[in-house]
C-alpha cells in the first residue's frame, strides 16, 4: 500500500482484524461496499479471536430460548440484556451455517453422521459449542483471512495503527461543522514503516479493536488487547459502560514468568477436574455446578484454594481420559504442555486465573451503532449487554460473528440511501522527539502491575483509590510526552492502555456492589 495515497473513496473503515472486524468487512463487501481493514500487526490474523481455543456457540438440537437465555443470565449474574441474547439465539446458527461453513469453509469437527460436533463448557446446560479441536479461533481466522484477502472490495493494510477517530466537530476544517451532531468520519492512521500519519476518511468507521487484557500483568490475551478502541471512543465522546466487569479466565498455564497460556474451558467441559496442590477436588465445596460453575466463581474459588493451601497453582486434571482421545481432542494444549515437560495424559496441568475478557465496552445497539453517528463498534470492544456481569464460555466468537455481520449489512442499508458529508480535515502535526524505550517499558509495567494488584479478581476501596491515584498521575505524564514525541505503535498503545485502565478503575470505584466478575470485599 502506497502510504502517500489519498484515502478518499472508502465506504467502511474497519479498525481491527479479529472475527468481528472480518465479519463486518465481509458482509459490507459482499453487498458491494468498498472496505479498508487496518491492523497495527504485521501478521494480519493476530487478534484475540485467533487465540480462542474452546469454540463458538451454535445451537443444541433441543435448545429453546428460555434455556439459552437462562444459561447466559445465570453466568452473567442476572445482569444480561435479553435483547442481545435473543440476537444471538435467532442468528448464530444461520450465520455459522451460511458464512463460516458454506462461504468460509471452516472445517468444524464433525460427528460420525457428518453433523457439527457439539461440546459443553462451563455454565452451559446443553452441549451447544462448535469447535475445531482446541484451535477454533485459529481455524476460523485463517480461513476467513484467505477469503477476505481475495475479495476485490476489501483492502487490508497491516502495520497501520489508528491513533484517533476523526470527528466533524474536532477535526473538520469547516468551522460550522461544530454545530453538526457528533459524527465520526474516519481515523488518523500511523503507517508504521514510514512513521507518517494520514487521515483515512470513510462513510462509516467500525471499531473492532478487541479488549484490554494486556493492561494486566497476567493475561491470556495477545499484545493487541491494549484497550485501543475504548480509549479512542472515549476521547471522541462515545458512551462506554460496564467496564468494571473484567473477566478472569480460571485456567491459564502457570509459569514462573508473567506469560499465561490459555488452557481451554473445554477441558472441563469434557470431564477435566480441578484439584488443589494436595490432589483434592475442591469445586463442589464452592458451587453446585462444581468444575462447570461460571468463570467468575471458579476463578475466585481457585484464589481461595491457593491461599488456603499456601500454593502458587492448582491442577487441572484430565489424565483419567483415554490418552489417545486427549491427544486428538486437545493437540495444541498437549504439545504446549509437553514443551514444558508436562504430560497431560498422565498428570495434572498447573493452572492459575488470568485477565481474559472485558464484558463492558462501547455501548451499541443491535447493528453496532454507538452514540456517535457513523461510528460502529463490534466484538469485545463493544458492549451489547450479552455478557452482563460475567461472560458465558464461547459466546465471544458468536457475538463477533452475529454483530459484525449485522453491522456490515447496516452500513450497506444506510449508505445506499444517504448522502454523507466527507469533510476536509486538519492534517496530522508530527513531533520529533524520540521516546526513551526504558521510560515506555516502565510505564507500561506500572500500568500492568497496578491493574493486577489493585484492580484484579478481588477489589477493595483502598486498592481502587490507590490504583486511580497512580494511573491518573501516570496518564498525565504519558499524555505530556505523547504530545511531544515521535509517534510509534508502542506509544499509541501506552497512551490508550493508561486511559482504558482508568475507565475500568473508575467504573469499579463507582460500583460498590459485588456482581459477577466485579468482586469487592468491602
Ligand atoms: C476457552 O476456550 O476457554 C476460552 C474461549 C472463551 O473465552 O470463550
């Protein structure tokens, strides 16, 4: 892509290349719209969707809305949005059949009679999860990427990082645009290879930037999950909600360093059990659903068990199953653990909870509209209310597919009927001071340690106040050196991470009631 090119004929700018971004781009492009997808990554498929192991909610043969809704609502601590659950229930099976199976040709695991094989995961009362071994997200993303990169209406630009959304009121050179309703007309984008920033103007902009797990010291998330979408939307004035509901996945592989590799919940869905350091099963002591209790409960139970037994990890044990079956059902986890000299067919896997998913986000309706005109958000960065206060397993890929697809179709419906203002906008003013990488690294570490220690699985007023104090001060310093420095992807991420963290802390401070994954002991 020639970075000097003028981007003046774009129908839809999609920021982010996970399943939500791909689904939106695909449905818009199929309807004839011209779409640009940008991602800050070199490898286009790098996203949280790619690393989703367990699967995607399909529909059990005997599913009915009441059962489906009850499962979501129980896991979500009674706080889910029924309308959002209904969107998933009504659309997900059709979209998987039509888009993922027919068009994208994702090789879902099949039963002997050639039906999609369905498994169970925590807090699901039925087996309704479609999967591709233990690499469902990877299979979907690789197949989707292949199709998308061949589509004539879609241009993918990698190593291109959105710095800020462009709005009529903030960036148009036409002064009177200040009187227009809040409207997004694209984004400023850093082209990493040249260091230049250009505006990409579009009729619609779709944020599909994923979550913020990387603001925590320990997380299952890839480097992309640094809160970019929340921060950009907040600066542009969008409504953001439910940010205190940060989900911690109960089972990530323990290691002495900070890295945490996800060990899918499907292991417990297939009969795996949690044992403490003494080898005792413990989940029945905490919840009637035992090992298949909702994630927030399992994570807190593990924390209690660690403290009770004075240990650093618990074991997830699937060694009672046939070893050949385990190797075939969970090949990647088997291999990853073998690299660490853990044979999961004969011994337990040492696991601990880690930050996994942000249930809150940018408020949207059923077609992805935010509170800013022409700005949509889809996937983890958005909040539909589907997850309430705690997400049900394997619902995130389903939400990406359903809401992403609906958002793309809605762009088409609106663009065909409307004349859009595409303004002339201020060009980006570059600064030249270089950033000391030690400063950047230390600031990032401060954010991650503060979030883990003071805004983690168990929260108190004192800890949250301390976190707020640290982050507010740090953010001021970061914004100061951001505005004087040569722009880089890391610097953009640091500024966004600081702001996204403040959004989580602020919401956590305001909400004094424990619910789902927001757990306060004061
Ligand atoms: C898992 O496989 O346990 C993670 C996928 C999800 O968060 O739904």
